[in-house]
C-alpha cells in the first residue's frame, strides 16, 4: 500500500429543494464519480443516504468530507469514508429543514493504486470482439502470447504503426510457439489494437489514461494523437490539473498549451503554482505556467 497516491477533488451542487425519492448528481467529469442521494422521512427527522460510485479500477477508496447547506446556513461537515464502490454514508437532519433549498458540497480525496490498470469502458468493449480480431487468418503471420491467449497478428501492420513491434519482429526470436508480451492484460491490449485496426473504435474519458499509458509503452503515435484529440474535444471530463499532468507525462503539447491558457485569472494560476501537482511538473512546464502568470498579472 506504500504506492498509494491521493488526488483531491471538490464539487458543489446547485441549491434545490429536497424532493422525495432520490437525486443523482452526475459528477463524472470528476474522475467518473456518480453520487446518488436518497431520503426517507421519519417522524421528526430526515435520513439521507449518500451513495458514491466510480468507474476507475485503480481507485482503492475515497475519503473526505460532505457538507450540507440550506438557506445560506452550513451544517457540520460529515467525515466520510467510502472504502468500496457503492459505499453509503448516512446523514440525519431535522424534518423542518425539508422546506428549504439544499446544496451538497464534496471535499474528497481519491486514493489510487498506480499498480492497478484503469478499467476499460464497457461501452467500448461491446463494440468489438477481441477474439475475432485476433483469430487465425491468412492475413496474419505472427502469434503473440498474453497469458494463455494466442493473438494472431500481422507483423507488417504492427511494425508500420509501432517502433516497439518493428524492433521486436526484427530480433531473432523463436516465433514457433508465439512471442510473449508481458505486463499487459488481454483486454487492455485488445483495447489498444482496436484503436488502430481497420474497424477502429473511438476512445472515451473512461479509457483515455490506459490508452495513453499503453500507446506510450508500445510506441504507437497514432493512439497518442487519437486520445489527445478526443480529450481536447471534451476537456470537461477531467480536472485542469490532471490534464496538465497527463499532457506533460505523455508529451501532448496541444493539450498542455490549451490547459495552461485556460487559466483565466492570476489567482487561479497562482493557486495551481502552489499545489503539490505543480511541484511534480518539469521545469519546462513550470516555466510555461510562470509565463501565464506574468500574462495575467
């Protein structure tokens, strides 16, 4: 557990009357989080159940505070600990507060295990059959091994897209029983190949990070450009500081420039400059953020 890293996120809902039944706050742009709040009215109090779910497998747990506000008044923050997907936090408030407009503030920390691969979007997996993609064919002339799976591929096609495979196939390796590919799952490799194969599918915010990681590892620039363009087309799915970190890590210069320009105020840029995320950036990226600070001052 020593490798666990944390990421802070904040979200505040718009004030609204508390209706019977449930509320769904779509906060998927904050790392795929979904919050469902149900309420049950007892004799003289309201029982609120706050259920938090997420779609990223590398998130071990979520901790932090949830605060309720009504008519300009803030209740005491509730210490919350969601140690599994679909975890529930219960809050009890007086019944008379039902008449006021409420808002919910979330100040949370995501505890991530970098060793766990991000989860693949089920929407994308349903669009393509990896078994069909890698089945024997007269167009295939090599076999890759991932665990017990045999993947029939075309050497020229992979070599064209990837320097990694170009170098691999150029080596004098025994291809008779297949070439093993280590440290990647069959599903993640299938996801990677599905982006460049003839019947290509499109990435989304749920699998963007795993594609960037694998595209970088297997040296497939087409995948890196594809994911960068997808993120640039809709940056609302990620917090600004996360995109700056990803852009620098994987050399996504267009995305990096765009996110730095999104800093519209001196205070916003200065606040980021004082964050832990900033300290992890390279000197070159720090210089670009400093230049933006000067522009805004």
